C-alpha cells in the first residue's frame, strides 16, 4: 500500500492541453475513482501515474518517492487495462504466474502466490483452462489476479468493465469492492460510468476538458456539485438543468425567472451585481414535488416504471428543455397528462455563467446544521 501525490502534472500533445496542471493527493489504502466523459483526460492521468506517458510538467510521487522519471517497472504499481491482454496460449495459472517468473521467484513461491490470489478471486477451479474457455468476467478476474500477484503498492484500473454486459458489470463491481476490502490496497480506477464511481469510490475525481472539476466523497458530490460539469456527470437520471435569469437577490437567497416567466426561490448566495444575468438552475428529479402553484409544468411524454420508483418526463414548454420528476412507484400517470411540480429553495442549485455553483448563504447553512 502507498499514497500517491500528483503535483502540477500536465500533458500536452502539440498545441492541445490533454491534461492541465493537476494536483491530487490519494491516501494510503484509498479507493479513488476518476470519472468524466470521453476525451476529458482521465486515462491520460492514469497513464502518467503508471509511467506509460511522459509528463509535460509536474511530478508523481508514490509513497513519498519521486517516480516521475522512473520506468513503469520501477514504480511498484500494476495496471489492469480495458482489454484483458491475456496470453491465449497459456493457462490461467501460467498467465497469473508470468510476472513472477519474470521476477525469477522460486517455483514454490510462485505456486503459493498464484493459489493465494486465485482463491481470493474464485479462480482455483479455472487454473488449468486457457482464456478462450473463459467468460468475459472470468477473463477480467484473471487479468486482475495477474496484476495483484506482484503485490503492487498501487493498483491502476483503466475502464476494466467496459467490455462486459450489464449483468457482469454489476457482479464485477461487487468483486472490486470485495477485493479492496480484502487487500486494503490503494486503487485508482478510471471509468466513464458514474454508477461505478458512486458504488466503489471512497472519493470521486470528476474531470472535464483536461482539468479536475471537483474531488469529494460520492454523496457530497451528489448533494453539492461545485460546477455545472459535476452536476451533469453525477446522478441517474441526471440533474435537470434549466436556463434562467437572476431576477433578485437578498441575504436569504435569490429569485430566478424561467424562460416562460415563472419565478422561484433558490437558497444560494448571489452577489447583487449578478442580478439580471443569465444562470443555470439545477434540480434533482427526486427533489421535485407535486404542487398546484409549482413553477415546472408540462405534459408527460414518457413515463418509466422502475419498481418502487417512477420517472415522468415532461414535454417541452416554451423554451424549457424536458424536465424529469421522480414519483412513487404506485403513482398512475397517463401519457399526455399535464403535471405541475415545485422545488424547495434549499433543494435547488444555481450555477453562474461560467458554470460555477453559487454557495449556500449563511442562513441556509445554519438551518441545515440545526
């Protein structure tokens, strides 16, 4: 196990900033998930930590040791890739044992370590098989076993579940969570799937356009996104994001006007100079509640029943995009039916023209503390 410190790490390809100067501390034994859309720089960051890319600036320290110029093999880490990268002509046992044989460990030690990780990953019955005789989930477990058999200080995982079907993805998420509990290893996991991030992480790193937007535990990210990019990245269904104009501001919050003229209060601290400016209102589907005087209204274009919960998608009204509202699973809704919803001021979010969240006012924070 080891800590990982990233200090001003950056990567340029020609005139393109793939990764802007980044600082990040990952504690010993922590499970950190890096999430973001394709092309945001998350895999580049992982490859820089692994030593597979040379940084344009900055440093990487593992357990306090500067490894920026060290070869990948000298960093005491292992990496699991999106593709399983197994040797097709070798058995499962031979695939797992391969890095140990390269390290010239004795046969008895090799067997002991291989059987140890095979037992942890439920691979003992499969040791004599070759990769072509394994399912996708089994192959990924072999890939993980080959990585951890070296006992690396840090385990890097680059979208390891993206080639699996949905059922296997759920099962393998459980496997990763169990593995982290067993090993206590420092793990850095890259994915574009925010459900994986919310399920697995001690902390989530949200990236966008080559920069880190926010680093926080999953529930903190969900409850208080610092930027518009984080709000859009975390949550399923996603946060409703609507263009508004700031109509007024006082010490308790702000009044915003929707495109159709409807107004509502938001418990955020907005400077007087921002009144009259455009902003983005953010509301989670579960925070919308039926109300005769609600600001959100529209005809139901799609209704999804998901067991104990249902989601109503309200059609476009004026310049509004669709709004998704969560309803109890036993609520009967007909397509075309008009619904109206409201949101409590403290449950709404407001983002400025640059996509930064307006903070909560002191009065709202005091009320939340009580």
